[in-house]
């Protein structure tokens, strides 16, 4: 069989629209959408899928403003509950005063040290006597340095003031936590030296704890050791001297907390200031300032009520919509389990997570309001004699200090839980983006790159973890950032972002530091991070090419508004009503008259418009487009590497180049330039000069060699050859799939 006439009777499925067949050689032609609709119809599952996608797109466009509104309302709700700028300003002012003015080690009128210089028990008592107590208990009016003026004593209210605007409430509380008894690692040596061992309680002090770790750790106060120092009494120095004499600080002291309570009336903030001294088993004393700050009146004006109401109203509306959607899905499938299974997609799961997190925030907020009201009631119930208490200060203030501490701890915890809510809202934004191809480029790129990213991260994390072990082993004993594995890991990540202290690492040896640093930066940053970017950008290019012809956001918004207007005018039927009449699994082919029969009241113009749009959408999604790299590679193979041409036949000593993608004049150029002399055939000459069996083998070799011709759709003659074989359908399907 040599001529083309022998295969004219064969028909194959169209490459883009497989529900109808066309003559061999025409399977890659692109008929117009109108031609497909009128002559070939549209497969029912294609039409139903298009309607489903359009409905989802409409819902996504409608949900986008709601998702953005969620972010705005949550921001307004959080900012109305807490004035973070006021809180930060108050805390910074108190910290600055304690650091700068609570001094000891005086030379003349100036103290040389502050609380950060407390490195022994003696330093602590010096700081208490000369630093913090005089700072918070000023009985006389201060005058300028060198002045001999006597302005008299401060009034009662002036003595209560701290930093002009703050009001001090109650005495200073001095409390301590004791370490736990523990078995020594080397009992024989310890017993021979008569040494007892202890271990730290609640906080690991081998390395300086963070402010958050200290603030959120439990402080197991030994109430028998708690001392109240009232600034309005003159016996404070005697109390401190007695405590020092009685060795109030002892080898079992784990942590000491010096606390004072302040109220700022201008911002309605109550703040418990805790100056913590942590006695590490290594002998070092860590010093950390922490605060417990809360607003007393949480609903100062009507806007706070309004923002709360709007946010939780939106959550309620979302809940009703989700319940309605679940109910409809269950009714559609007439089975509870099947309906829920059909409904429960990733995006719907995110909606439910948002609802649950929002409800949880509402409950936590109600608990905070209750706790804050209890603290405020404590302040209102304080009797006048409480401010001059002596030995009975705990009666008036112990419960208040404990409640403020518990409320501050609770607020800090709730804030971190609340920080999760914006992340859920961000996922809801991605849900709205996912149904719009132009907006879904980022999420679709990451989704398409996910398999490669997972395999890449296995390699990346294995190497990264190895370097983390190396860093800890090499620098751990001298560099704090590498002292433990959990510190080494983020330190190396910061190195990838060019944030590191090379000089500090260099102290452990220039040669070792150089080898570790250079190998890490070369392998992890220059090589592996570049590969990571390449993986993502490759998928991004593919997704971007697919979305090139997709509708823009504003065009979809216009379509949505136009459809809503036409639905209101009765000029068209809503899409959900039409979609309910079609099955997304049916294989049958529909023509306009079939759709009009199934959907009563549907106009012919709307039916044909929907069918035409479904064909266009199907064509965009299923037409394969070559990448720029693929085009360049194929042209390079053809024009500059004759010996490596994909289709090369040897007929005895004669070399034959079968190049069906070449025009006649290009084939002639190859015939003249090939070394050794070769016979080259154009598309017109190929089918008439070679036996079918030989060409079929060539085609199979071509499929094994590469897939450029299948993707480009230019190898028409080769498709004709395949069509003459008994296994034509399988090979064509394989070609299209590749």
C-alpha cells in the first residue's frame, strides 16, 4: 500500500474534540465553535462540566469581596479591642526608666550599673536598695542637680504617680521560685564533696530564655517566701537588710520576680511589670523584663460593638450558606454519606475551619471580658487603708496581682491563637482565586510543582539537616546560635538569607569555618535554591501559558453583572437551573434542539451561546501549546545536527533522511548538504516512496525518541502512515496523551 488514496476512507477522532470523527489528516484542524455546535454537537459531560465551572466561577467572584471583607472586619475587630500603639508606648517607657534610672554602684550622684549588671546575690540587694525602691517611692519633690531649693514633700497623689502619667497601685511584690531537688550525674564525687544537686523548674536556663518563653512559663511561687514592700513606709530598708541577712536568696533559688502594678488613666491600661532574675545552674543570672498589660474597659464606644456584630454576622451567614450547601448535596444524591463526600472539598473544609476558629475566638473573647471585669472589680473594692498596709498587704493585693498575671497570660495566649485566623482567611482568598485562571496562577503553579517540590525538599532537608549537625558539632560550645540543634537549624536558614555573623564563627578556627561556610553557601544557596526557583518557574510558565486566553477578572465581573441583570429581567435562565438538567458523566452528544427540549423556558440564543462558550472553553483547555524551549530544541535538531535527526533510515550503505515536517525546498537543501550523500523526502514525497511497515517502525521510533511532533501537530504524513496500521487508535491516543 503506497499511495495516499488507500487511506482516504479511514476516519479518526478529532484531536481536540474526540466526540466526533474526521478524515485522516484532518484531526488537527480547528473548526470554529459555531461549526462544532451546528454540525457535530457538544458532548453532554463537556457541556455539564462547563456549566459547573461557570457556576463555580460565579461563586468565586462573589466570594472574593466577602473574603476581603473578612480580612477588613477581623483587622477592625482586633484593633478596636486592643490599642497596640498605646500598649507598646507604655511598656517601652517603663522599660526605659528601669534601665536608665534604677541604678546602683554609685559614684557621686550617678549610678554606674542597672539591673542587667546584677551578677551575684550582693548585686541583687544593692539594686533593690539603691535602684528600684528609690525609683518607685519618691517622697520629696525633685530639683535640678546642684540646686539648694527645698520644694517640700510630695502630696499623697503625687507619691502614687510614676512617670507623671501612671498611677502606682499597691506595694512592690518580691517573690521567688525554688529549684527542684535532683540526683547528681556523678553521685560518688558529689557525695564526697558534700554537694547537693538541683534542676531548673519550668524554664530551661542553659541558654538565655526568650522574653516570650519567660512570660508564658508557669511561675511556681513559694508563698512562704513572698515579701511585700510598701513604698509609703520607712521600714523597707530594714526589711531588705533582714532578708539579706537571713539568706533569702539561697542555692535552691530558681527564679526571683520583682513586680509592681501600674495604671495609666489616659489609655485605660493596667500593667503588671515583672523584673525576672533567673538563677541558672551554670551560675549565671539571666535578667528579663516582662509585662502583663490589659485594657480595663473593652467596650469604650459603639464602634467596638459594631465591628464585633459585623464580623460574627458574616460568620453566621457563611455558616447558613454552608449548611444549605450540605443539605442540597445530600438531597441531590439521596444519601447522607455520598452527599457529604461530594460536598467535602478542600475549599469547603477551609470554610468550616474558618467558622470553627471564629466561634472559638468569640468564646475566648467572652472569657477575656469576664476575667477583665473581675480585675476591675478588684480595683473598685480596694479599701482606702490598703495603700498603707504593713504586714497584711497580701490580704488586699495577693488576689489582685494573681488575677492580673492570669489575665495577662490568657491575653497573650489568645493573641497567638487569634493570629491563626488571618491565615485561614488567607486560604479563603486562595479559594476565591482558584476558580479564576488569571488569579489562580500562583496556587496552580504551586499545585503543579508539588510532586517535584516534595522530592526536592527530601533532598534539600537531608542536606540541610546534615549541615545543622555539622554546625552544632563545630561551633556549639562557643557560638550560642549553634549551641543546640533547634538553634542551629534557624541559624542556617538565616545564613541562606545572608544574615550571619562570620566573625563570631571564625573564632572556632578559620579553616573549618571557611570549609563549612563556603560549601554550605555554594551547595545550598547557589545550587539548590536556584533549582527550587527553576522548578517553580517552570510550572509557572506552563500555568501562565494555559491561562493566556482566560477571561480577566473584570470581564468575569461584567459577565456576572450582565447575567444577574438579564436574570432579573427574565431574559435568561439562571445557570444552576440549567445545570440541574444535565449529567456530567453522560457520553451522549447534544445539539441546540436537545437542550431546548430538556430545559423549558430556555431561549435559543442562550442555548447556542452556552454551547458555543463550552466549546471555546474546551478548546482552550485541551489544545496543546509548545513551550519556547521545545520550539528552539526542535529547530536546532533539524537545522544544525543532521546526524542526530529523529528519523533516520539506512537502506544498505545509502543513508535516507525521512523528514516529513520539511517543505520540498528545505528537503532539497538537505539533500545537497548532507554528508555522506543522503536522500531526503518532503511531506509530498514520503508516503509514495516508502513501504508502510518501514514507515510504521519509523513512527514508533519517533515516539520513543521525543514527543515534539505530537505536541506540534505538524507531522501530518506520519499520522497518515499510522492510520494505515491495524493499531492506529492506540498509537494516536498515545501521541495525544504524550
